C-alpha cells in the first residue's frame, strides 16, 4: 500500500482534520504502543499500519 492510499483512507475514515490528529496522538497497542506517525517514521509498512487502524477503529468494509 502506498502512503498516498493510506492517507486517503485515513481521511475518508476520520475526515481531513481528525485523521492527522489520530495519526499524531492516538497510541495503538497493535503498533507496539506507538502512534501511526511514529510507526510510519520507524519504517513500518503502510499496509501494516492500516491493518492496525482497521483492528482498532470501526472501519467500514469498503475501506478495508
């Protein structure tokens, strides 16, 4: 998954402003206690990070 696709899905799920806030502030157990931003900066693949988002939040099937 490309980062552009990842961020497009994040914006579709959370809206433009809230997507950035979730990525910066929400610590996720599925990402070993990191935020989305931290996980991506550490080199985690965007697909794995998105799968963690899907596991944590109620993401509609069309975005999964």
